[in-house]
RNA sequence: GCCCGGGUGGCGGAAUGGUAGACGCAGCGGACUUAAAAUCCGUUGACCGUACGGUCGUGUGGGUUCGAGUCCCACCCCGGGCACCA
């Protein structure tokens, strides 16, 4: 029997055996509950896995392994998100075709995942770039198309000049492309979009039932951005229009022009002193027709500037407000007064109606604009005392001149003033009454707006799923019939993107030219689907991955879905998770799946950080935005004095040069040590700081397990189960069983609640406790032998999900014939985990003064009496009167005295 | 600015309102060794005290409670997300 952990001696042997025996093939036996554990669909990068990625896979693996041992049918698949920009860019860089490259990279991922002992069922593996998979991605595209949820539109899109393709709104962060970092440009080209906005409300509502991190749900709610308000119409008085009869008594009646505004604060309508149109607003063209040349030129110039500005410039923080007075006016329906209409780029065409009513008294943006352009500010809410004291002013002073203060009074619970018959009402009452009035007037209605935009899905790139659309001579689209799916991606030599917004596929005339359904000449859609389409349904395909007739057998999906536990990084909070939810809802509405939500429980693992050297810039060097040091490569560290370098904890990444690969970690410490370390070192959701000392601790722990079992193995009785519960247990035997059942209880509960760090610490504690007990034990009697045997087996099984190689090796050495994966997860008996005695805490006035050993079932009276007769307690109650004694059975006594 | 997380020993971190610091790392002392490594045993929040013991202590300030790391209020700091969305 080994007495320490020497992974080189046995870990590979077990991995080979598991593979040989096809141990992790999905079990689909009747009469068992199912469990679907899934990791985010990874893109297999050429750099391979780091120990940071393992942080995702190991915990899911532990949970899946326990579930299997508990008797569940477990689906734990893995595949690869192979289509998309990262793969294509890397292939271009290496001047090779993406397909064989991806095959190679995926192979490396699989090898590394197997190396750390993850229990994936590889027989279900597929890549999103497999024609047998994307055939069905195309089929779902058709479904969306047929349901009116996929549309081709001429729209202004966000163009990434580095990756040479358009981007979805979700792929842009602060005006830059999330992936390439390029400043996005605007381009007007025809694009395919999915109408995810049709599902905005459902996507918000159904979040409530999900067991997801609250932060992720909140991020999705914010992204969808629901707001309730009122949309109403205002009459426009064009510049130069007569405002009443002329000197001859004639009134010039023009066709009245109107425009609509959306507001969430209809209660402030009496404070509207001007209106603002987005520079792209269609009404501006009408206004210009009535403007003099100078004004027209001024407006044109402003529109031109606004168009040229990138979003990042237009929305730059603290940017001063700009705008132009159009000379036109709107009639405020509340006051009947004419208010000027401005154009300004702080109003966006894409949201609401692209026009606003401006209430400068209670909206900071409108206020800033009003100050700059000298416009009226009319308060409609009485300021509260907090605002008055902050500005060191009085109510009368504020109401007389609100413009003197830099910050506006924004409120939702003030009292209305200057608001006609509504004055004196509060926010809620006023809003409701004024909304009703607008509706009754027939000029508007209540409306809900969402910030969510439709999902822009076409990409002008080669390496993606072809869109199954053919255009006829007139350019009318039709879908490719099912029998002709998949539309295969043609093999080409040159697939580099072009600058003009056309896809590389458009250059392949043989492929582009085809016939329509009725045999006429036609041409194919040459854009491809963005990668997020492919990952929006892969979890369904895993339920039935090799089905050639259908995307999936409904029975299989009905059995396995929803995913019970979905694990991956928080960076996909709104993109992948929102899209996949959307597709699932569409498929539900089409009757193809019977779940409305794909992922019942979601967990986000923390990152793995590595200590990374940085130095201060030298003369002539400058730091990038947000950086406070210059990265130093590890190989260059010896060239610096120690005090020149500062080490920071930074996420492991290739670009930082701080990656530790699982290959290195397994070579140096062992796969089980890596697993145990990553589980133990920090709570699951938290970042961990990679440390070789910590890894060494995991090695030490596993060695202690080997030694303990080796020490106990002479007492091993493999048939302990037959007689243990019929044998009376006293003294040490009872103590051993208590340790065992406490361990099983804690491990089972902790794995279930993703508390892997305390699960590992519980096994460490048990090992320590067994060790101590063993030392005080002479030659064991029969009941002690049984208790020790139970302890050995339970420890090995409880450890099996975390350290499967170790458990299987120990089990074999004990004479076991099978992998521990096939054994039943131990069940704890609550009464055996119960302590006989407790350490009772005695407090005087809430401060601990003494502890006493008491029987666990001591009566409250006995506890109180014991507490009061403690000498240490008496010291603190002397000369005082005991007012009250609080007894918490099994825990403590608190004596209140003064 | 808004929305989420989070602040506990030298470090990573434990603690259904009930003995703060489990478990591990690092440190210190010892055993084994010619020696070192490895391993094992002991010890380790701070301060006062020879000791029994005492005082303080979970970002800060208040509050609720017999009792608060945990609940409530205000604030400070760190990390993440969103941001001219009317």
C-alpha cells in the first residue's frame, strides 16, 4: 500500500482505464432522476488551457460525479464553439485554413481536459463548425425567419474596421469593439437581425424564476432596460408661420405638423420649457423647408458634425452640451405655451421617439443645456430640506431662481407646484392623473420602452455558419428548402475579409450563383451568422447529438432539459445568456421544446490570478490609459533590481505571459493536487491567487490520506456494511462513526451548494480527526474495526469527486474491483453525526466567562444550574443581582446581572 | 452618477443572531537526519501579566438585541457592470 501521494505512479493508469471502460458514457436508465451539468461552450484557443480555465471545469465535474454516485443519470457533455472571429483571425495570422486548425486545437483541449480527469462523455462531442451541427443552426434560422423573427434590413450598423465586420450592440463596450478594441464606425448596409425585442418583456419576467446570481439577473434587467412612461404628440409651429390672422384678417392655415415624445416623467410636463430632437430626426427636414438660408446652413452643419462623430466621442463623459435652435416651436399641451425646438446630439434617435420634452428644472441634462442656451427653467416640484441645506438656500429663493444652482433637484416624492390643477399632488398621484389626462385628450398613451436593441447577427466574414437564404433576380429573399440543408461553407484558399462590407463568400461565384425554388437564377446570401447564433442552442443538441433526421428528438430534450447547473464566466452575463434564453423561448413557442428557460441554475466561477511583474516607465515611456506600470516578461526579471519591480495579481492570460498550464501543474504536482487546490483555495465565485505553496499543501493533504488509509488498512473489513448497524457502538467506535457521518453530511451539503472549499476542508478535518483517534487506539475491538472500515470507505468515496485518481487507486489497493465512480455515494445518518457531549459556553452579560462539558441532551435547568455554580462565573456575578438567565439548549447560557 | 458584489490574523479563507479566526499557507519551537529536503509532533489575532487570567478585536460611526462578523441606518474604501436611454 502506498503511504504517500505519488501521482506519477497511478494517475495516468486510471485515466487510461476510464477511457478504456468508457466510464463516463451517459447513462440513460429508466427509473433514475436526471442531472444535466454543463460548462460554457468554449472556443478552443491555440494557446490551450491554463489552470485558470480548469477553475470552470473542475467544480462542475465534482458536482456531476457526486450526482452520478448518488444514482442520477448524468449528462455532462463537452464540445467546441469553433465558428467565429477568433478562430478565423488566428487562421489568417498563421496562413492556414481554420477547419484543420480548429480540429487540432480542440484535440489539445480534449487531451488537457482528460489530463485533469474531467468526466465528460466525449461520445457526444461536436463542434459548431461541423456541417452535421450547423445544418440545424440553419434550420433554426429558417424557423426564426418563418416566424417573422429574422429580417433583413438596411440599417446603420457598428462596423469594426479591424475585424472588418459589423458588431452587435452587446459586442461594443464604451464605443470600442469588445474583441478587437477598434473604435467602431457607422456604416449603412443591409443586415440580418433577429427580433429579440419582441421577447423583451418575457426575458425580464422569466428571470424571476431562475436560480442565478442576482448580479447577472440585474445586469440583464438593466440591459433590457424597461421603462414605463407616456408617449404623446405635440403640435409644431414652423418658423415664419403666422401666429394668428395677418393685418388683412387672413390666417395662413398650414397642414399642422406634429411630433411625438416619450417621457417617464409626465408629472413634470408643466416644467417643459423646450424640446429637443435627435440630429437624425425626420421632422428636421420639414423644419428646414421653412427656414431661411442661414438657419438651414446652421442646421445642416450640426447634422453633419453629429454624423461624423463616433459614439464614443458623442457620449464622452462630461462633454459639454451642443445643439442648434431650429427656430420652430412646439406647443406645450399643459401650459398652451410655445416652447422652442432644438436639435442636440444628447438625444438619441434609437431610443423612444428620438425626441424629448425637456424639463430643465428636474433633469440634469436638460438643465445643463438650458444654462448653456439661456433657456427658461421652471420648477414644478418643491425642493426638499436635504436639497435646500445642500445648496444652503431657502424654498422661496430656489423657486425664484433655480438656475443659480449647479445640480438640479431630481425627485420622485416631492410636491407639485406651478402645475395648474395638479399642484399639491405628489409624484405618483400627479403622474397617474396627468397620464390619464393625456390619454383622454387623445394626444398620447401610456407606453413601455426598452433599451434592448434587435440582435444584429450577420457577419461579413468567412468562418461562420452560412445563412440559408437565396435571392431571386429582384433581390427578394427565400429560404433554402430543408432537403438542401446544410448550405455548406465552401472550401476556399483566400478567405480574408474585405474593407467594403462585403463577405469573402461573395467572391466565390460558383457558390454564390444558384437557383431559387422555382428554378430561376438566384444568388446566395454571402454573410454568415455571428458565433453567438451557434452557441444559442448547443445545449439542446447535446441531448441528442447524433440525430441525422432532426435537430433533436423531443423526447430526449424533454428528458434532459433544462440544464440543472450551468457553469461559466460572468463575462457572458448579457450576450450568450440572453441570446440562448431568447432562442429557447422561440423554440418553446414553436412547440419544439417544453422549457421556457434553458438554464435553471447558473454559477460563475472566479478567475485564477498569477503574480505578474511590472515596472515603472522610464524616461520617454508613457503608460496606457488605466495602466499604472509596464509589464515585464518573466524571463527579463533577472535584469532588474528587486526594488524596481512590483508584483500584481493579474488574471492569467497569454498576453501577460503569466500562464501556468495544466500540463505543467500535473507534471509538477499531479492532477488530483491541482483539482483539490483549485477547489480548496477560495470560494467558488472568488478569484484565487495561484501559488505553488498552496499546491504543495494539496499534495501534502493527499499524502496524508494515503498514509491514513495505509495505517488503517490492516483493520479493513470489506464486509463491514453487513453488520455495522447491528453492532452496538460505544466509546471510540462511536467517535469514529461520528466523524464519518459528520463528514458525509458536510461533504454532501457543501458540494450541492457549491461550497467546494469547505467540502475539502471537511475532508481535511476528518483526516486529522481519524489520525488523532487512531493514535489513541490500541488494537481495535470488533466494533472499532467495523467503524474504521466504514471510515475508510466513506473517506475514499467522499473524496472521489475531488480526487478521483487517488480514490480509485486507494480503492483498488483495498481490493476493490471497480472505479469508485460506480459505487454509491454514502448516506449519512443524522443520529450518528450527533455529539454526545457539548461544550457549553457560559456568558455573563454577553461575554464568555467559562466553558463546561455537558451531555448534549442536558435539560435547560441542568445547564442553568451548572452555569450558575461555575467559579469563574461567580467572580463576575459577585455583588450583582442576576436579572435573567438565557439558556440555548445544546449551546450556551447567558447570565444577565447588574 | 446608477446597479451589483466585497472589506475578518502575516496571507487564502471558516462561522442557521449564540464560544470569532474552522481548514490551509507562511512563521516559530522540537523530533528524525552526519546535514539538508521530505515527514512527524507542538505552537501561532493584538496588548497586559511569571501564572490563573484580563482587556481589545471582523472598514468607520450609530442603532436593535440578554447576545451582532451576521439584522437596521448613515458613511468610507476596493472590485465588477451600465451610463446623455428622456
